[in-house]
C-alpha cells in the first residue's frame, strides 16, 4: 500500500503555473509539470486538459457540450501571456503571448536543483479575440481591447472521475462489498514446509494482495464460482500476453519454470473499486451507470478482463494507481506528472503494451491523471447522490434479483430484500427484547384519510409483503429504462460500423 498523495503534493510539482484574475491580483487556478528533459506538452494540450477540468466561462451550468466542442471553446477563445519566469533563466526563447494561431508551440519547462527553490514559469490566462497585433505584451492587448480578463471558471464534474483513493458515495454502489475474505470457522495451524520448497506465491512472483480476496459485488447477479475463477485468472491472463514490466522492461524470469519474475504484478488500468466507471460505448453517454444493473454487471466483467491489465513492477504499480504517471492511449508514451526522480527516467519512453489492451481503458486512466494533477488546486466537493437523498434506493436495496426471488450466494447481508421491484425495503424483524421494541404505527390507525390515500397505502403494503417484481412501478421504472437503454445501445453499435 502506497502512501497517500495529497493535492498540495501535486501542486508542488508544477513547473508551469496558470493564473487568472486581473494583472494586479492574479491567482493560480491550475498547473502542469512539463518535463525539462523531454518536453511533450503543447499549449493545445493544455487547452484540452483545461476542458477536462473546468467549465468554459460563460457556459450554462446545467449543460455540457461534447468533448470536441468544449476543447474548441478553450482553444479558440483564450490566450496565454507570460508573466513570470526565473531571473537566472534565459527567457528569450519562451513564448510571450500565445493565441490560437500558435497553440502548437511547446510550453517551457524548467528543472529545479532543489525542491525548496523551485523554478517555475507563470502564464496568465485571458479571453482573446483575433487582432492585428503581431506581438506585444498582455497590457498591449488589454489596451487594444482584444483581450479581457477571464472570469472565474467553475470546476467541471467529470462523470468518470473519482479520486484514486475514494470509493463511490452512491448507496447503490457504496453498499457493494468490493472485498470480502471467506474465512473458515475453524482453521488448522499451517503446515510446515521445508526451506527449499517454494510456495506458489513465490513461484508466480509476489501476489497482488489488492485483489487476492476480492469477489463479485453482492448486489449483482454473478455466480460466486465464476466470479472467483475470473478474479484468480486475471494475473495469469495478464502474464500470458506479456513477459515483463510494461514501463521498465524489468521482471523477465531467469528460469523456465517461472511464469514471471518476482516483484512483477498485474495492474488494473481502470481500478477494480471504480469498475462502475469502466468506459463502454453503450450508445448513451449521459446515462448514469448505477441506474442499469446490466451495465454494472458487464463493467465488472470488463474490469477483470486481461484487456484492462498490464504488468508493472510493484513500485511502479503503486505510482500508476496513485496517478503519478500514465500511458498515452495513442502514442503509448509514458508521461510523468510530477518531478519524481524514481519516475523521471521513464518519461517519454514507449510502453510495452499488448495489442489486446483496451485503449479506452488507457484513455480513461490518462484523463483521470490529467484531472487529478492539473485541478489539484481546485478539488471538487463531493455531493450526496440525488437518489440517495430522495430515497429511490436505499443501502439495502439490491439492483438485480435472482429468478427464484431469493438471495444469491453473493449476498453478504441478510437484510437485502428478496426483490427490488417495488423499490421499497420491507420491514425487518428487530433484535432484542420484544417487550422493549417500539410499537409500529399502522396507517389504519389514522383518524382521517381519503379513499385514494387508503388505496395507495394498501398497494404499497401489498408490494412490500409479496415483493411484486413483474410490472413497472414508479419505484423501479428508472432502473428498468436504464437497462432497456443499455441493451438498445449495444444493438446500435454494430449498425454504426456498417455505415
């Protein structure tokens, strides 16, 4: 387990800082680390990453353009003005004022001999329209009224983003036991083995304890034996398509009886605890994944597929999970997001990634790294799920029920309802002394109520008692329609390829 990487740690690694506000009172809102040895980021790349992290100023808060449009909004409407650079640096080659015509230029990156004395460059971000000024400072463009100060940008809540060390807060996802160890009631002492005998764990390399005991979420209709088999086969499936670490090239075995060298681990590209965010082209990108249980089930299977895995040395596995570096999905070049000496030699190298590895999973990890590091100064505030607040589904409500209506072998809780059709959680038997239990208040005790309310109460009590799941109700219609949309999206994809 690696130590937590905080937001101030990430901002401390910036050597290019972006500011907004007036010239008299600028303040930082974003930044990046540009590797001074092998600079790769252009100003166009910065616009694309700003689009991942922030709403373009002036856009409606309740709407969001598609990805290409929002990137174009940043690229076509802003400019970068150099406002600060170290005195000991030769700033003659630094771009002074960048508009949309010069976004192809690379951002400058400076190296620092000491972390206590960082050397950075600062660019002030402004709104800009086409002008006749071939060059000039920020003040010149402000006086010509072709540039104006950028309003405070809002942090964009990317639908696929979760901090690397956070689990989902939605109760429909939060309640799923992502890890559960199956312990026997009584265990005999471990048998002693001779010192010359290697265990399977030692032969196969160091086991990945992060997922060794993980099973399928209890709320999904996944057979426990099939789930355990898929989890256990993940490591060997990754080894079957690679023989060494994808980044360093280390870890090849020295013996024919070794499948892989010690210290090499199978790494999830999309983390297993974020399986519900696995990128899938289901034809409805606006659909929240937790609404469709079928989509969640398929996402779980894809997360544990070898297409979502690469081999990494243990320390690189930790750095990858904490989003300190990533692999570009198109060029397969390693990008390091912090000036860490243990990672610096790998920046710019081409990773050894199998053809079968899902490029959409790599894109997901790369984008999440961009958000995690560029927007570290402006973390998002976690909001409660609207469904959690409205009580559509509670933490004890299952998303999928078995055909028999009973609990599955994966059910980790005894209070899960047998059917989720009505959307209500049935009354459970309380524990303790029966004489000290609170007497339930029935709707029949009310003195006054009209006939319509009485019919509704009777219908709800009947649904809770018998667990009707064979018709659509206001409580299960959202999940039902989400499953329908998901299946229709899957059928729509082959037709796109035929066109």
